């Protein structure tokens, strides 16, 4: 540092009050740091307001609708489920408001100064707010997150982005979703379960390309059985208005049937431009993501970044964990503290959920060679679906390496996969081998037992 600590207004200024920024602010304050937090909107960022929290709420509504439909085929005299979206949104937003309130109380209790504005850098230690206030800090944490992006095609303004989904007050009758990643798959499953006719238009050959292909192919089949039609290798050229509806023109000349709504789930862009990082020499990549090392440091020594604005994995728990370890290093006397980015578990809240931790089979073979890798799998129909004569299947898969068959990948597709994976992720992180699973007594009858029964 070029100046003594007392020469700065704060020890830390955090730009952005999302999950990563709040986690960093709280941990730094717990270590005794003087902290200012700049956030002009609601606390919680994408995750709490237009991401994982409201999305999971909508997923739960969709899951209930599917359960009611299943129950009607098992002897329960129930009419077809119909969600009153407006009433459900009241409950959803009440839950989110509770999160906002808890953040405000924690900020006050921690003595963190909240400034309801964004800011930009004048130099490495000085941030100017949009109101013209200049504040100085020994360290700065960039945690401004990201935003959905529209494709650069004619008619893109005719479609919704993922943020707009949470403003819907009913399920559109026919929906086209552009994309094949987390957001496209999750929103498609929710809308289908709540009454929409859904089609996914995917640029590549499959869904969720970073997941194990055997499971994503099975997921695509499950979606098809639910009535979601996936168009693969289908890059979009334009969107055209047709009366009150919209039609899609593909690059190969194909024209779609009319849709009531088009939703773009075509990636996200970092909120970095307004920071004026060029003033201080912080390196960004070609898309504007702030480049950080394994310690969350940027190219400027006292400026750090976490979360979706950074070049690291864009998951809420990752942003939180990375921010906490960063503050332990800066203010908590742990000079080597950093997040281990290996073997991070993740779940797609599809219908059914898809989860993974560790390497896919393809990644394992690329890293260890074909001869060193062995896989085990179990494809089965869960009891509830067997009772209801539903075609939905689950698929679980293990990826192992070496003579001891160390488990380096666990992949779960099926009901309950989202809740099962956490415990198995701990086991993988601790270095279990296949024999450890073989020696574990199964809990019967459950889907989870299939993980320890694979042979």
C-alpha cells in the first residue's frame, strides 16, 4: 500500500451488493475492517432478485403441479392443476422481501456503511459515486455481477430475457426459448409444467454441454416425454413479428410456427463497463469479465473481484466462498486463504434435476487416458413414476480412475438428485474410492441407494 491505513476513509470499499459483495463485506467487518458498500438497488443481486431464489420458487410451483398430476393418476380425485400466478408471486416476493430485510439488519449490526449508488474508479484507491462523492479505501472489491444479453440479430427486441420471466403473470400458451444452458432448460421445464407448450432452440448438438453427455441426452429424452421439443444445431438468424405473435427464422432458412413469447437464454455479460477500469489498468478479457488469479486478485494489487463479473465460475456459492476467503486473507491473518475451484458441485433445476461434481467421462479420459478410466451407471424408474406408469427415468453415473478406482466424477439425473448430491460431493472431495461406496449399506427403497449399488 502506498499510504498508511489511517490515510483512507475505509479499509474496504465493495462495489455491488449481491451475494459475493455482501459476503465479502460481512466477513471483512467481522475481522474489524471499516467497510463501505455501494449498491443502488435491492440487496442480493441476481440470485436473490432475478435468479436462483425466485427461479427455485417457480421450480417448486412447477414440481407441485407435476405431483398433483401424478396423484390424479394414482387414485386421487383431483382436477388438472392450474396455478394462480399472481397469488403465487405474492408469496414469492414476500419470501424475497424477508431476505432483503435480513441483509439490512445485518449491515446495520456490522457497522457497514451502505451507499445507495454505484461508483467508478478514479485511481486504485479512490472511487467516485454517481452523486460525485469520493471515497478512498485500502482495498476495493468489484462484485457488480452480470446481466442477460440478447443475441445480435434482427428482431432481438421482440424477445424477453431471463429477468423478464419473473414479471410474467401467467404461462404463455406457446413459448420459444433460445439457448441450451442452465437458464433455458430450467425455464423451459417450469413453463411446461405450468401449462405452456415449450420448444427449445439450441445452437449446438445437445443441452448443457459442460455436463456428462450421457446424462444430458437422457435429460433431453425426459423433456421430450414431458412435451418439450428441442431443436438442436439450430442457430437463430432473426425474430419476426406476426400479428400478436412471433416467428423464428433459422440460419438454415427454416421458419418456425408462431409463438406467443420468445425468451432469450443466450448467456450473460459482466457489469464492468461503468466501473472505468481503464483508469486504473485492471485487465478484462474480450467479453469484459474482470480477469482474476486464484486469490481473486486483479492485475492491480489492491483491487479484487468475485462473482459473475469475474472470469471465474459463475455460481452464487462460489462467489460467497471466494469472497469470504479473500477477506480472511486480507484482514483475517490467513495469507494463503483462497478458494479451491476443483470439484465444485452444481445442479440444474430441470424436471427432473441434473447434478454433477467432479469430472465428466469425456474430461476424465482426456486427463487420464482411456485405459485409466472406468465408469459405472444405473438407469432406473423411481418408485413413484413406476406406480403412476410414467416413462420418466433416472440415470446415475460414477467416473473412476486408477487401480484403486478413485471416484472423480458423480453425475445424478432424477428426482431428488439436487438434495442427494451435497453429501456425495463431500465424499468425492475427501477422495473416496469405489470400494467405499460398495462397503456402504444401502437405504432401501430410495433412489440414493443406486449410488452405492452400482456394479
